[in-house]
């Protein structure tokens, strides 16, 4: 199957702290991390990579949050 792009982003209190950029279905999983020390709210977002959501699949596999 071809197609399918996504982008992962981590925000802390509404401020972007890290992002993967656009990933395609042919790429391996990417590691993403961010220092969110002191944040009251942490938001994990996945976008459609800018080309619509057809064939998209995203997974925050093996997510770890440490304090």
C-alpha cells in the first residue's frame, strides 16, 4: 500500500517542544523526546502530514513519561 503520511508533535502548555516532521509509510519508527519539566499540560498530537488522512496510521508505541 502506498500513501499515508503523519507528523508527531509534543507540546507543553501550548508550546511546541518537539516534532518529527512528516513521516511516510516507508520509514521506520522514529524516536521523539522533549523536556516538559514544569509543564501543567502535555499534549501529544499526530497530524495528517499535510496531505489528508487517507491511509494514515500513527502509534505512540512504547510511550514513556518520566518525572
